[in-house]
C-alpha cells in the first residue's frame, strides 16, 4: 500500500496514525499538492491529499473514505465500532474534527494571500466555525471525562480521537494564537493522552 501526501497535512496524518495503529505496512510518497511538479491530480482529480493506493492499484480519496476503506480490511484494532449507529456517531465526530480543521486551513491560506487581497469577513467567518467546532468537541470531551470515559466515543479509542488529535496539533502548529489548550482543558487532556502514543509521536508535523 502507498500513501501519498504531505508531512504536515492533518488529513494525511489521520491516515498515517490509523495505519500505524493497525501495524499495516505502507510506503509514504511525499507529494505536496501546492508544488508545481505535483502528481496528485493524476490520482485524485480534486488535487488533494491524502490518496491511498491499495494493492490492486486503486487510488482512494478523501480521508474519511480512505479511513473507512482501511477499516474494511478488518485488521485490529477496530477504530470504527461494528454497530452501524455507533459507527455513524464516530464518523460524525470525525466530520466535526475534520471540518474544524478545514476552517483553520481556510484561515491559514487566506492569510498567505497579499494583504490587500485578504478578506477580513471571510477570515472572521472561518474563525467562527473554528471556535464553534472546538467548543463542541470540548463539550463532548468534558462530558466523556466526567463519566470516566477515556476517549471521545464510548466504544473506546477510535477514528474520532485520531481526527481530533490531528486537527488540534495542526491548529497548534499553524495557528498557535488560537490557544485551544488554554481555553479547553478537556481537549488538552485528550491531546496529552494521544501524544503518548507511538503513532502520534511518529507523525508530528514538521515544517
Ligand atoms: N476533505 C479532504 C480534504 C483534504 C485536503 O484539503 N487536503 C489538503 C492538504 S491539508 C490539500 O491537499 N490541499 C490542496 C488543494 O486544496 O488544492 C480529506 O479529508 O481528504
């Protein structure tokens, strides 16, 4: 299996962590979709990473689909519950974390444009989504921790935690002024637990 992506993308990291947790061997092909020589468009018409090329040569995208494909291989540990209602609940948490990260990425990209081309209204809109996404995730973490539940979903460690950790670390890496750890201690506690896992330690984003 080959995973195509950049070493800083939170969505690529989600899949790297998932593969590492399951001990699935894969080769990593570094391809930054913003570079002029990128080959990503040949694999994914949307030109985005991650892309996972399976043993048959099929190219899977985007990250929630890749994650579900990897789960379909039925290699332990299971990171999506077997019961469909519980699996959808985990997917909802994954979507919340991914969407929060997308708002952060939109802010990061907008700020890279020349000063006179940036839209403060657009940035403010995305900041609203980012803050609201973090707040909802924090509320879920508080609720879980108050009942002694170790992870975000009551089924145990799952894609929800992986997606949340990839998002939180990316926000810290690219938008440190957000200061989510100070504002949301429950998310800080979650991130500390995630950072003690080898899969997270091995995939820290480096500029
Ligand atoms: N929903 C997609 C988002 C992927 C995504 O936005 N990846 C970024 C890197 S973090 C990318 O490839 N951007 C290139 C572009 O938008 O042209 C997923 O979860 O895979």
